[in-house]
């Protein structure tokens, strides 16, 4: 065979020799990587150790006890939020522990015998009933008369006038102009050395102007006899005090006007 025919055949053959340079390159890269990792570990862990070392947190156990208010509050919250109690079927606290058994219905006529009505008479009265049958006697309640205890009108004097002795008051005769109950009326009075009331000034109103004027005239007619007996030892000056008129049921009230209109 010539040289031209042998070249194409030689190009179709594989080269089975081992690549020595590629293996050496891979081994060199692995060795350099190991050396570089060891150098970095030495630098960051041995030469420059960490300045602060964080210790793991110690084990801690919290106990919930009813000795404190916070513990009792937390326990109450746990009881209120317990899902087991919300999903469970519980009897209400007001329910009885033991339910009464279901009893059979017992009719009332078995416990108490009913009373039978009497039979009508055999002979029937066929007479016509009376047009004016007797009526029942009306019973009227006994009316008890109300006893009214008379309460006279009285006059009370202040402590400044107690040393003058009892006063002689005229016969009371008061007439009110309205049907309303009057209030007590107070007067400031000035007693002369002769025992008569010289000045009388009203301090309030009884609600009835007519009674106010009658009370003022009633006090003006009063006398203190003991004041006259003390003129020789007194300084001949007026003695001032307070007189209170408390009304009784002896005050004449006006009659209410009749509401009945006369027939035309």
C-alpha cells in the first residue's frame, strides 16, 4: 500500500495512551484547595479567636402557683379558656344531683272520691213561680263615727320671754279664707314695761293673709302680768322675743262651693 492510502485509515484509530498531564493538574488543584482551607481555618480560629463567647441559656422552669395574684389570674384565665370544658357537656350547677324518677300519672278521683249530686225529687212541682220572690236581707256595714280630738291653737314664746311668766291670751277665734292647712307663723314681739305687746312684726307667712292679720291682733291683745310687777326692778326698756302661733283644728274653714247647678 502506498502512503496516500494509509493516512485515512490511521485517522480512524483511537489514541489509547493515558493523559498524564490532566491527572497531575486535578491532583494539584485538590492539594492547593486543601492547603488553602487549612490556612483559612488556622487564621480565623487560632490566630483570631472570637472575643465574646455566648453561652447557651440555662434551663428555666416556671411554676404557676395560686400564692400570688398573677398566678391566680392566670389560672382563672386557663380555666375560662379551656377548650375541653367548652366542648364537654356539663350539668348546670343549679341542677340536682339525682333526678326524680318519672312517675305514672295518678288521676285525682283515685286519691279523693268525688261527691255525687243528689237525685231530683220524684214528684215535680208544676206550680208557676212567684213574680215577687223573697230577696236576701241586705247587710249594711256599721259606720263607726270618727272621733276627732280637738287640738286648740297655741302660742309658744322664746326663751327670752320665759322669765316674764305665763301670758294671758284672749279667747281664740280664727277664720281661714282658704281650705288649705295653714303653716305656723312666727312674730318678733316687743313687750313694754306694762306687760302689753307694743310691737309685733311677722317673720313668715302661714299661707293665708287673713290668718296672719288675725294672729297679729291676737298677740296684740295678750298681756304679761308679771312684767308689770317687775317694773320697779327693770330698766324700763322693751323686752324682745319670738312668738310662734301653731294652728289647731279650731280654725273655722270656709265651706266648699256646691257644684250642683239649679234646674232652670
